[in-house]
C-alpha cells in the first residue's frame, strides 16, 4: 500500500477514529487503526467491539492495500510531523514507512485480515436530525447516567422515537433527566438503550453545526450514526428501560421561579463546605419572595438569600448541591422553575413546553 | 478585627501568599494565613518555616486586630464570592464572619499568637535587578536541579554575585545549566544555595516586568526578596556548591551551528520511540553540512536530516533527548551552537558572550 495525504486530513481522521480505540485491552489488534486503501477512497477504522468508528479522508492512493497500525503511535507521529504531505508505504512483511519532508519513521504493522469489520446495519426508517441537536441533547442528559456498572441499564440512555418526537432519558437512582426535541418527520415507534460511553465519544466528534445532519439507523442489536464522512456503530444495551412515566407527576404544592445564575453561584459557594466525607445537605428555606440557602458543618457555615417568585406553600427542603448544579448548568434559560410537593418528594425543574424535565430526589436532614 | 476590602485585592493577595502554604503538614497553624490588621495596613502572611511570604493589600481597617484562617478555605471562599466589597469580622472566640452582598460565611479561626513570624534579615549591600530578569534567570536554569533529595545541594541553585555579575547555576549529575547577567551596580562577593522550591514559587509571583525591581538581601541563613508590596523569605541550603569551573573547558573538536526550531522539532519527534523503559538513545551523526538524527528500538525507528554549519571533525554521539530539549526550550536565540570533543565527553551549548552555558553528558550506545 502507498498513500499520500496532507497532515491535516490524516490528523483529523485519526482524531475521530481513535475515540473507538480502547485504552486497555489484551487484544493488541484492537489497539490498531486500520488504514484501508483497497478501493478508491482512504478509510480509517477503529473498533473496540462495542463501539466502531470509520471515517474517510482525502488523499491519493498510488498503490492499493490495507494495513493495521498501532493507533497511539500513529496518532503521535502524525501529530508531531511538519504541516505538509505525508506518505505512508508498506511492504509485504507489514513494515510501514511514514515520510514527511526529511523525517522518516518506520513501524511494524499488522495484516488487515486480523481486524474486525464493523457490523452491517440495515438503513430503513432512519431518523434525521442536525449534528447540533444531537450534541445538545446528549450534553443535557449524559451527566445523570450511573457511573458504576451494578445496573447496566443505568449506564446508558433511553432513545425513544415516537411520531415526530425524539426523547432521551438518563437516570442514576437519585435523579432523572429528560430531553425532548421535535423532529422534522414522523417515524414509527422505537425504544433502545444506547451506552453512555458511545454517546460521550460521539458528542466529541459531532460539530456544533445546525446545517449538517446526522442519520440514525437502529437494528435489534446496534445503532448506527452517519454524518459527513464518518460512521459510528455501537452495540445497544439489552433490556427494558425503567418506566419513568409512573414516577412523573404534574401536581405541586410549591412553585418557585428563580434566576439561574444567582442560584447556580450560590450553590457553587455552598459546595465549599460539602466535602465527600461530611454529608451536610444544601438546605433551601422557601418563604414569600425569597429563598434562604444554608449549609452548616463542623468547619463552618454559609447562609445567603435569593429573591424568588413563589406560588403555593412555604417549604424547607435539602438537596445534594451537585445534583442541582449539574442540571442547572445544562439549562440555557435565564430563569428556571422548581416544582416541589414536600421535603420527601422529588423536585422537578422543567419549562412550560416540557422539552426538558430534571427530577431530583431531596435528602433528609435534621432541622437545626 | 474588622476589615473591608475589594474581592480583587484580597484574592490577589491570597494568591501570592498561599504559595508558602504547605500542601501537607501535621501543624495545622502552618495551613493558615495570618491576616494582620494591627497597624494601619492589612498584611497577609503564610509561612511553612522554610519559605515565608508576606504581602500588603489595600482595604479599610474599621477595627484593629489579627486572625489566622485556614488558607485553602479562605482562598476558595473569596474566589467564589461576587466581585464586590468583602467584610471580614472576628469576635473574641476567633469566630470569623465573611460577608459579601447577600452571602455570609462563618469560619472558626485561630489566634494570631500561634503563628510564626518571618525572620528578620539585615538589609545591607542588597542586590537590585528587575522582576523580569530574575524570573527569566530562574526559568532558564531551574529545570536541571535534581528532583530527589539524596544530594540536598543539587535540589537548590547557586546564586553567585561578584562585582556586577549575577550567576545562577543548577546541576543534577547529568547536566549543568549556567546563566549570567550583568547588574547595574557592583557588589561584594556572595555565594549561596537557594532551594529550588523557593525559586519555583517566587517565579510564579514575579511579573514579566522590566520596570519594577526586586531587592535581594542575603544573611548567613536566609535570603530575602522584596518587590512591590510583597516580601519572600527563604532559608538557604547549608553547604558548599560544586566547583563547576573545573568541569568547564573551552577546547572543542567539533562545533555545530543549527537552527533551534528544526532541531527541537526533530528531538521532539524522536521521543515518540523513547519511553522510560527502553533507553534507546537519540543518536546524532554529524558530517559536513548535515546532522543525521536517528532512534532505533523494538517498536520502530526514526531518521531525519537537518542542515548545519560545521567546523572541525565529524562525530557520532548519543544523548538523552529530554536533556537536550529542556535546554533548547529556554534559549531564546534562533540559532544555537554545540561544542563537542568526543562521544564520551560533555557537549556544551553556549553563545559567544557566554551569558548562558548548558553542559550535557552524552550517553553510551552500541553502533548499529
């Protein structure tokens, strides 16, 4: 194989596919990137068997062929080369020369035959949305997936498509995040659970581009994302997602409208006294026109007031401030509304259209 | 005590003095910052017994007094407060209230009496140079102090003042870095060893300012740096520094002039194949008009050529590329000159004026 391409296009392509290279594995072929120049396009592929990414790069093929090269080494070499044309040439023993200006690198590659190809997904009834929308909807929900694997389903997100609505849900036992967007077309109903890892990696590749679309195709075992010159294939998580509709309700006793920035700054300050070992809660004392926020612990205390608009009863309620913060950080609106029932029932943060809903369980505390 | 000052001035002051707060200590008073408002100035002090920093901040004293507060907590609180006036008020039991807008924090402080004051240094024959010069001279030598404590003297830098020359030397057994600058005045001869830690911390506080001076005073046990509203006092390292003049010489067999950026880029690429476990050296094969650089190891190899201007014999010599890189990175000139004798003798990088000299020992390698 002999290919010539610019440093820029090779480096961009590698940056995309390396997202699917596992950091630790016992199978050394998985640590490789496949450079496939057997057709008239140069295709880079990485595949850790759960997540596979393939991208096409611009370049010239002077001799067709295929080679698997250590991903980290290849990426680092290309990154450090001058900004010019790079030639990659292999011989029959998989020895690979990488040349750029006067720099010459030599690496021992692997046969492309050992490499596992990406699964084929049938593309019917594919869902279309912009790269921007997909990136946003992931950012606004991914923080509340569970990080440990004790419940596999909680490590993924529900993707639910019904008519022209795309709903994404994540939960970790303490909170639920729900985002809904409207699609341009209507589709038949689909519900699948996509691994959080896949969504984290894909959101790093997606651009903040409202003009460029992503096409999502779903089979029984896999989900396929196609955009620009790139395709991402991931296994789905088996099982049925939690029935969250039963947990949501529309009744409330207290409704509080508050400036998001003031609230967020105040929660941020409160976390100074909340270290992992001491579980002092963040206490909100909601009365007419103001909420008094306080934290008390052995090393000190903080207290402050924020103006609010309140409807309904006064309430004294405690939270883990990090759960509040993570939800507030992804809401783009300047004013947010909290809906509460009592100090033991979940608090909802949602807007009128309900295109986002964040449910957060309160924590118990002893009144001081 | 009751003081009122802007967030900005308090936060800047704390940023300076916290450099002398130890990250780990068994004496909790050392983790504190002393706020001293007993005179008509607000003075912040931190002191880990090796290094002490004191800085004056603007503000209003409405009630004189002194308090020691946990440095990390105070710094984090101030950092997260709104950009407005901050009031710090203490009572007889050292309870301290920190107020800013509607935010109120309460902390338990310590009596100022437990706090160790900075040692007094006599200020005669003090050396004066610009903040910029001191910062530069530290940056250009600090990388070659020894990191482990087996030889205490190697963890510091020699400060040698003689007539109007200020010379700084550091060495770690593999290399020596020497920087000389000319002072405006002449001084009597002084030689002291300043701890690397002190120099690292002070260079973070110094500004890139050629107009503002630093005054350095030296006693038998301490060194004092004074600049703007800040003073830094450090213990010196006991003992006599290495006699480096015996190691330096002016003879050479090969003199090589090379473009610094090309050389540095090439060394940087070579490090891809040089991981901690395999000690493949960076080999330079100097012939007329070019140097061929190569690295060979089990996973691959690299080779490249750089144009040079050469005087004297051809030479084949190997180095630890990181030692070359660290020296090259701090040299501001576009072209550098290497002086070599043979493959076992040290290589010198220096300019004509010899205001910098970097000596690097070569490494052995088997010719392939």
